[in-house]
């Protein structure tokens, strides 16, 4: 293949402007067709190349770069005609898209099915051949996919736990290592752009995509999000390296807190809450150099985010200084017209989104209206030529940074570690550290290996539920086809204690060709009878896989059939170990008290069954910690971060009431097979504003076996001015390993800025006054000394 020789430059540096000032509403910017040519003096080599290329591009070529289509549009065979023909590219449609309409990006897989690295290489090589050898300017296509918990759209790739499980591990090193492996295997598939990580705050257990997040705490999300970005892009964000990919932060901003709890439905978020809880993870990721960002598909305060100039341009590009590529989510410009009704025509929708700050439209299918409409809008003066040029600069910069002009594809033969034992061990380790022991009555766990167990429940023998959605296919329904060589929970337990000691009867099964919530009784009475002959029952409950709108839910109680199975198991008198395999916490209070042990495994990936067996039988000491509050009732969904009035105590008198903060298990909860003692919490009683806040605590393993403990440091602002403070906030965490009777002193450094809060005007405020630090069961107060409140811009 003959390709242009363009020298790779280093990734562009991202500059974060100081402060977070509330953007004021503004009218949509006026449009003109004048092109602003920047002064090339002092430009980097990469910027000069971009400007030279821009100067040669027609308007149609620029608009084409701003368009992204799904692979099915340019394919034929299994993907389009429901036939058994193997997938191939349709050369006529491919040339139309890339040469006639100058399309600059392709995403997704064909027929909702993972491909082997060799198949990906063949497909993308053909696409790049047309883009670079047949087009006038030889601009490569940028290809993107959702490889969100491993190389999820690559057959044979390594599957890690979903992000929610990675958050439970609290292990920064493992999160980064997983992202490094995912980047390696994604590049082995010739794909350079990964739509990950999810940086949304996920406090709502009703939401269908909570499992894709790092949970409900802004600090935790920020810390692990940065590690994932470093894993994808490298320390210096050198995404041109053949083992790195461009990361994509998503979904900016406030996506996972719709009022209804259902995907892509409206929400109302104050500016104070938006900045205090939802913005920090994206701010940290921008500072870490992430090079692309995807936009929230929903509506905030009545305005679709894809048309919100204040959020996309004033906040993201101007205030936060984001210099990278802004891409829509699937079909979201079209939705401004068809769903959200803020644009009377499709052309109006394009105008609104591009002027708001969108650089690339994930059109998916009908690309002609976008390309033709945007060209017309520029010609009519309704979209500025400089807005187009800004968008294309951003797109071309990412393509240059990825080294696509020199190396538009990467050959799988150059990636010998793909799917290797080394990578699988990392996936197993993450699964093992994510597993969270919620309950262990009378130390029923770990189990002895010379016992008879009944394994039952719809999640007991399913690789699909171990992995979750976005695994080999969108909803995860094709997992069994690809993951047969890995162990389900049943198979892992058979390997652990011998097949003769394990009886499996499902009791309840999912209707795998139906909706995620469809299930049926399956040998339930036989399972009850078998339970009476067993020493222990391992009850594997949860939900089938789903994501996005298909995963919307009306009732977060564990399903009726699974609840019936749970109650019947407990009535046998045998000890029941409940294994929760779920993308979001399904309420279990109807039978939780009868469970002797409860283990949350989230969606742990292909090695989750093996990791669970090792935890249940004591080969691994569990160390996971909840990344969210596990609710006790559907109407008691108070998150970990909440105000004092959410948990006020009973008031005696005329009005006898109390608030209802009563999670089944609180954020940060997670037991071990050993015990840890905290003491000697040390910090100064009086600390001047601007002085480092040094905190240390001693942690001792008082048990008989080695274990890992997550040391969480929380702060509480006892009184604040104007805004009621949160009860407590996570400020630092560290995961340590201790041998029996070993002690370690863990030290943390805070700043006064860590104790700030966002005021009603959107500005951060740091106030003098009393604060409380909590680490484990140790609590100390201190006073921050400064006579005046300080507002930081």
C-alpha cells in the first residue's frame, strides 16, 4: 500500500484555565463565511502541517471530516441483508462515502458482532486504502469502537471487569494495567480510537449504565479515570505509539442522573451541583491529556446538551481549555429535531449542534443530509467558516497525533501478546480484587473444600452475565458464542472442589432471546429438593445483561421469581451464600436477613467465575469495597454524598418523624477474612489556610491471614455559609497489603482546596472553621484558620 509520508509530532498539550466560573446564557453565535488564517510564526510542526492541509481543503472535504458513519453503511452480507453471506465491504458504498462525501471517520462493528484482529485488519486496511490512495488529499479515516472493559469488540481479546467492578478494587495500578492491555489489543485490531473511559458520576441504581461507571464518588471517579487514560494514552499522551490509543471521555456532562432514572431522559441540575459533583472527573481527565470527548445524549434544565453552547464551548473549550475533539453520541444531532423538538428541521439541528461546539457528528447511517446540510449552512452564513476550521483542526490533530498519516493500520502479527496468559492473569487479578464481601455471618466464609454444594440461580451458569453488555455485541447477547472456553460460576466451582461435589439446577433461567428482564421458573422444585441434600447453597442472582435504553427498569427489587427462589432456598434450613452478579444493585431486603453470606461480584468478566470460586473457598482473601450505596428499598435511594437532613434522627414532640437514610450497605463497605485495627490518627488541631494538612493513621492486621485493606480518608465540613455541607466526602484512599500482625502507617496530604465547596454562583469557596477527618473508626477535628472566606477563581 502506497501511503503519504507525514512525520508524527508529539501530542498537543492541554491547558486548563484556572477556576470554574459560571457561564452566562448567551445567544447562539452569529455566522459568517470568512476564514481566519492563524499566524504560523511560532507554530509547532504538527500545527503547520494541519494549517497547510486546511488551506488545500474544500468546504466539502472539511465537512466530510466532521462526519462519522457506522461500518454497516459501507458493508454488505450478514450486516445488511440478513443473509448468511460473510461480511464484506461494499466498494460502491465505500467509495461514495469516502470519495464523494469525504467521510472522515467510521465506528462500530458490523452486524453487532466482534471480529478477530485479522478481520479488523482486513476491513480497516481496505477503508484506509480508499481514503489515502484514492482521495485527493489522502487523509486517513479515524476508526473508533467501544472497547470499554477490555477489547470487547475483538474476538479473543481480554475481558476485564466492567468499570464498576474496577472501582470496587480501588487498585489504581490494576486499572491502569487493564487499560494498557486494552490499548494493546485494540491496536492489534488496527483500531486507534477507544470510546472510553466513562467518567459520569453514577449515583442512581435505577440507571441502566451504572455498571459502566466508576461509581458515585467524584474523587474516586477522577482518580481511576486518570489511571485509565494513562493506560490508554501513556504518561506523555503519545497516542502515535503503536500500543496506545486515543481515549474518549464520556459523557460530558451529567448524563447518568436523569430525573426518571431512565436513559436519555431529562434532568435538572443546578450549576452548583454540576460543578461540585459532575465536573471534577472530566476536569481531571482533561488535565491528564485525554484527547477526545463524547457528549451527553440527554437534556439538562430543558436544553439538550448537544445544542448547549454554554456547556460545549464556554465551559468545555474556553474555561477548561479543552483542545481536543468533541464527538456526539449516536445520532444525537438528528435527535435535536426528531426527539427533542428544539430544531424544526434537520438542517436547524445541524446548525445548532455545530455552533454549540460539536466537532464530529456520530451520524451512524444517513450521512448525506448532514454533509449537504452543513455545506449549505456555511454557504448561507449560518455557520461560520472559522467554526468549521476549528472543528477540522481538532480532528486532524488527533489523526496526526495517532500517526495515522504514516501508519493508518497496525498489523496483528506485530502484537504477539494478544490474548496471552500474561494478559489473562491481569484480568483475573482485577476480578479477584473487585469481589466485595458484603456479609459473613458467623464466618460462614470461606467454605471448606470437602463439602457438597448446590449451585442455583439464573446467573450460575452464564458467561453472558459474568461479562455484561458491550461484550462481543452491544447488549452482550452473543457472549456465549465467543466465551465458551472460559468458566461459568458452576464450572469454576467444579474445578475448585470437584464436579462430584457440585450439583447445579438453575431454579430460574433468563429468556436469552428476549428482553433482559424476561425469565422463567426452571426446575425450581428440583433445586429445592437437591438443596436438602447439600451442605451449602450458592445462590447466584442478579440480572441479565443490558445497557442504554433497552436496559431501562421500572422496579429495582430483585425479580419476583428470583425472590421466590431465594426464599425457598432459605426455608430448607441450609446455609445460603448469595452471589450477586448484576450491573446495578437490585434490592434484596425481602430476603437479605436470611442470607448467611453475601458476595457482590458485579460483572467481573471472563475470569469472574474463577475469581469467585477462589474467594468462596479461601484461596483469595476478598478486598473489594462498594463504589456506591447499596439501597435497602426502591424509594430510599439516598446516595453516599448527601446532606445532613437526609439522615436526621427522630424528633420527639408534636411532629414525630425521622428521615430515611438507610442503605443496605454503604459506599466503602467490604469485609475481609482477616481483621484490621485503626489507631493513632494524627493531624494538627489548628492549621493555617494554605498550609498542607498532614494526616496519618496506623493500620494493623489483627487476624491470622494476609489481607488487603482500602484506607479511606473522609472529611466533613461542620458548618458552611450559604450551602448546606455534605455529611462527608471522600478525599483520599490507598490500598495496602498487610501480613498477619503487621502494621503500617498510612500518610495523606490534603490542601485547603480539598475542603472547598461550590457556591451558588458556581465559584469554589474555601472557608475557615471546624472540620472533621475520619479514617476507619478514627475521628479527629481540626480548625482551619483564616478570618475571611476565600473565593478561588
